């Protein structure tokens, strides 16, 4: 395979806001997918790429750096719904509170680069029952 095509993943329509870039092999492919509501997607290419442990943010490669983890409600207030029970520089364990009143609530897990607070990623997490 030839990993000669630069693929950029964007978080908004702004052409300068890509959050990840990776070199990939792009091959012709044809598949059509129809959904229940009548929406149809035609796939004309497929992409093959290596798994990467790094991320490029605005052209700057970030890897092997620590992040600070935090959790909050979607409105920015502190949350009783879940807590971070363990974390390392690049992973976090989140535990939901045991009250069924919190089911289907959302919390925001945020990873902020330790040496540059302007670089962060937020993850919306919905609390579900294991039963």
C-alpha cells in the first residue's frame, strides 16, 4: 500500500481547524447505503491507514505528552453524575454514580494538554445502566 495521500479530519467547516492528519492509501470503492428515513450515502473511495498514537493539531504533532483530566456537566457546573476514579497522563477511568436518577444524563470529560491549556479535547459521555 502507498500511504501518500494526506487526510485531514476537521471539527468544523473552518479549513484551518483540522484536529488530526494522517497519511493514507486511498482506493476506488463503490457502495451505496440506504437508511430507513430515505437518506442515502454513496461511498466512492476507501481509506487504509496505520494506527497512530499521535495527533496533529494545526500542523503540530502531539504525542507522549501528559494531559490533565476533568469532568463536568454540559452547562459547565460540577457534576454529581460521575467522577474520575483513576487517571494517568494519557488515560482516565470514569465511574457513574449509582443512582438510577442519573441514567441517560450527559457529562463532559475534558483532556487538557498539561503544558498548553489552549489544546484540549472534550468527550460527551452518556450514563447508561449495565443491567
